[in-house]
């Protein structure tokens, strides 16, 4: 399976990615997590990415695309993968098409997790207390929401035209949401 998990900040991409990836036996690849690992290790990529992440802006496409290309080339991703938080721009969609097309495979599904705006903010502010992510401040959360709406939400229509989109209600218990995703994707993997 080659899957994309999409949704606004706090929708539950990272939370659900683990369960979905395990279920299908593929690696969960989170661009946000890879950037954060680089930031904490102080690599040149981390230094570059941190400037954008702390402001809630997207890291430039060239940087992000190269990073994903390298990760997808790893042997564990040969049978498939789940992407959490990539692609987020039209240029990234095109780049990913090239990466997958090159291997002779195709994308199987795009899961879009939805949730109420107030709930999203509550979740991220709650996470700020426990995890202390640098971008979980009210101001930066607002910017992340704006940029998602302007840059990433329009990509849903692109994938809808290809018949790949499964919109999943992300409200309610984590296990409930997981169940909804499994129901949608099991139908895809059996078809
Ligand atoms: P990224 O780390 O991907 O952040 P994000 O998109 O803002 O999303 P989050 O990780 O905050 O939310 P999530 O949907 O994963 O929700 P989670 O499961 O954690 O990206 C960070 C930054 O990296 C970007 O701003 C950008 O700078 C850069 N970046 C990344 N990818 C990029 C790209 N492709 N191009 C350019 N730049 C890129 O859940 C949130 C909280 O809610 C958690 O505490 C969780 O426990 C809780 N929760 C989850 N589900 C539920 C539920 N059902 N009920 C109650 N609580 C729940
Ligand atoms: Mg996440």
C-alpha cells in the first residue's frame, strides 16, 4: 500500500499513522518527525528547517522533496509506505508522482482526517503542556492553520479528481477514528 495521511494541524495524523502503518506492514514516514529529529541533532538540515518550523511556515519544497526522495529509496519502503504530512504543496504532489511513477507503482489512497477548528486548537494547546513542541503556541498554531488552508487543503481536490480521497471524521475517541480509517482502507486493499 502507498498511502497519504492528510489533515490540518492536530487532526491526528501522527496518532493514526502508527496504527495504519502497522496494520498494512509499511513504514510511517512523517516529514515533521524527520525535521524534528534533525533539529534535535543539530544537523544542517535541522538548522535550515527550524527557521521555518518555529514560525509555522513550510520548509522549502526543494529541501523537503529531497528528504522524502531519500527516505522512500530506503529498502523498507519498497513494499509501500504511509506518508504523514507530505505532500503539502502542488510542487510536492508533482514530485511524489514522479517518485512513485518511477518505480512503476501508483498511489492507493489519500486519507483526509477532518476535525472541528476549536477541537484542533484545544488538542494542540494540550499537547504544548505535555510535549513542549516549539510550534505549539497560539500564534504559531494560527499560522499553521492558515498555511494549511491556503497551500494544502486545495490538494484534496487534486486527489479527489483521481478518485483517491477518503474523508474520515477525526472527532471522537482515537480508537473510533482508527476503526473508520481501517474500514475505508480495507475496502481499498481488497479491491
Ligand atoms: P507536522 O509535525 O506534520 O505538524 P502539523 O501538520 O502541524 O500536524 P501535527 O503533527 O501538529 O498534528 P497531527 O495531525 O499529527 O496530530 P497528532 O496526531 O499529533 O509538521 C511540522 C512542521 O514541519 C510544519 O509546520 C512545517 O514547518 C514542517 N513540514 C512538515 N512537513 C512538511 C512538508 N511536507 N512541506 C514543508 N514543510 C513541512 O494529534 C495532535 C494532539 O491531539 C496530540 O496530543 C494527540 O494525542 C491528540 N489527539 C489525536 N487524536 C485525538 C482524538 N481522536 N481525540 C483527542 N485527542 C487526540
Ligand atoms: Mg504530526
